């Protein structure tokens, strides 16, 4: 076997010594040239000449990864950076980034959901704020970023037509009980995944909610807030269905086709399968058993069922503070965002109450005139 006497070359850059080696003088020289170019681009060091991309990787590993936030939240930082920030300013040096560069990134997302755009801004604000605190830049270009026009992106209640179709499909589809549980109790999809039969209290007719499968990982954890721990009276049209499906205390109430507990992917498959049957039921056009012309609304999600439960509470005249407890909201303003949605039926119902309260007493019959 041939042995090589490696040629070594060194360089000092910003006070730090770097070394390369090669089997030949040419190879070592090429590596040294490549190293110099990389150092000039700021890819090997973290300083004012570092690229935005180099700083993001350093910042992410040093500050975000060990912070204890969920895998889903960590994924959000990477998704927003790689998809929307890196393509535009990733190769720029940190010191050259100005507010206008960042504002253009946000403005390019105008018209999309508030959640999406605000998360991009969050990533940029955290990145550049930390860079300034590390004295890598003199000022923070993300400090005063403003959001462009966005859509609310909130969930909605189902329509009367959708409700009739959902109730019909739920009678035969394997996900029917799962769908009706969300519609009649308002619990979150992640809470359905963690529900065991021991949590269905048939003596008290209550669902005991005190844990949920974490979105993105499927790991069963305590709710994010104490408000998520609650006991929900079981709707009468749901009660008999749960009795019929009752299993062993430690068995999950809802499972995959293989009988295993639901995770995030299984929840999506459950809804996708149900929504397909719903689409067909509502008149979708099929060719070779494939939907070629859908009629079901694209924005119909399981959270629309939860939202509908809350609006049903409003229509039934349930006080907002009670609805807050049933929904598991930590802040009553979250419930108010749903309760304040305009509903003509509710307006008419309350106007009748007002009319009854303000009704003018009937005038007493006039005394008969004495002749």
C-alpha cells in the first residue's frame, strides 16, 4: 500500500488558525484556496462577516435546540427559515442586512394567514436580536418590522348542508364516532388520540380530559395549560354510541385499523378518509374511483367541528364563561372570538328576549261610558 506524506498548509483568519492537508502540493493549494473563499463568505466563522445562513445554524444549535421547546416548534423555525428567509438573504453577511431586506420578505407573503407571516417575523426577530446581543451587528434590523395585510386564518363553523352530510356519513364510516365526538364535545383532535375508555365516565356521563397527544410527535403529554384539564358532560346523541363501542378501561377509544393508538399521521389519515367519503356523499365527480371534481370545502378540517361545538353552545344560550370551561380555553378572549361571530339566528333570538322584556303592558280596557 502506497503511503503519502501529506502536505500541510495553514492560514490565520480573524485571530484563529486553520489548517488543510493534501496528498500533493496542488491538492493542498486547492484546499487552501477553497478555505480562504469559505472564510471570506463567513461560512467557517461567526462574526460580523458571517453569512445569515451561518448565523442561523449557530443560533439554532446554541439557543433553540437546547431550549426545551417541542419538536414541532423546532421544526417551525427551520421550515420558515429554509423556505422563506434563506432563499432571499441566506448568502448575505449579517452586517449588510437592513430592515428593508427583511420587510420585503414579509411583504412577499401578503395575503397569507396571520399565523404564517407572524412566524416568519418571529424567526427573524429572534435571530437578529440575539446577533445584536452577541455584538455581531451594531443594530437590529428586525426590531421594527411590520406585518403586511394577512387573512385571519381562523377556523369556521360547518354549514347546515355540511352538518347534514357529516351526520349521514358518520353513520357508516369507521371514523364516524371520532368525528361525532369532536362535534358533540368540542375536544381537540390531539385529546381524542389520548382518550382511553377509563376516561369515559358512564356513571357520571362525562368525558375526563386531562392529556393530549402532542401535535407533530404523537407523544401523550399534559395539556399546555390547566384549562385543558376538564370534565365535559356527554351529549345524549353521543352517549349511546360510546356505550355501544365501549372497550377495556386502558384501551384507546380511537385506534388505527390495526388497533394501535392514533398518532399525528393516523389522525390525518382518519380525517382524509372521512372527508373523501363526505365529498362523494355531497356529489363529487368520480372517474375510476378517483375524485376528479371535488365539492367539499378545502378549509373543512376537524377543528371546524370543534369550532361548531362552541357556536352551538352560543346558539343554545350557554354563558360564555361556561363555554370557556367546556372548550378548555385558557383565556376567555379565545372563546369571545367565536362567540362574537355574527349569527343571525342568535341575533333574532336575543331580540325576542329584549322585545319580551321591554313589552308595553296592555292598556286596561276603557271603562264603559255611563249613559
